[in-house]
C-alpha cells in the first residue's frame, strides 16, 4: 500500500490500516449517474458504514479525497459523469495523530476520448491556441472543469480561534487554491 502524498515521508506506512475492502463499481455506470454515499465512522460500529441520506452534492470529475475524524459524520450525494468506466472507493485509517483520521479516496476511471490519432489537439490549451489562429475564431471555448478558489484577507493569523475557523472552512469547502493575506495595522 502506498502512502498518500500529503503524509510526511518519515511516518511508518505499516500502521496504515484498510478499514473496509475497496468498493469497485464497474461498467455499465449509465444507470448509476447519481449515487448516494454516507460515510459514518465511530469505534462502536468498527469502521465505515453506508446509508442513503444526503446532505452535500459532489460531482465526481477527478479523484476525491475526504478525511474524517473518529466519531465524525459527513454525507455526500456523489454525481458520477456518464463517461466514467469505473469508480474505486478506498477507506483507510491513519493512526498517526492523537485523534484517528479516516481517509476516504474515491478514484474514477474515465473513458478515453474518441479522437482519431493525428486529428485534434491533445490538450485543451492547444485547442484554444488552434482556435485563436483560425480566421473569425475565438480562443475561448467552454471548458468542463471547475475549481474552487478561497481568497481571505484577515488580521491575526496566529490567533487560535482564526486557525480553528480557517481549518473548518477549508475542510468543508475543499478549495483547489487558497490565497490568505494578512492585514497588519
């Protein structure tokens, strides 16, 4: 089992335990375009269980990683795109902190685009460049990917209350980019 990139390199990976066996959803997924998962973790139930309750919507367009504390509960409504071939759900426990942290990895495998070799660009940036070079063409094309950006100008980043609130906001919103600036007065 390989360690996650976010874990420090000096930690003993042998202590990482697989909580439940990997859940693999294989093709055809067309009837599974919308799937509900709830992950509830507590020492009483001995690991992870699933149920059908929904609180937060998530569209699976890339690998999804969630970290839950022991006795924590988060509910997600996961929308699987129709071009998905397979989804792997992997739940692990990392007992390296005082509070056990359970990490849930959801890894989709997408279908390859049906573009003949030699025709069409291999990257979306090249598509924009190619379109901008054509006569009467625009370089802006609709792109299907989205990202969350968190911008926050604050005062007093070393305050324990700020750290607690900031960590909570980052965990709940899971932004792709965080820009934190501090105003000094």
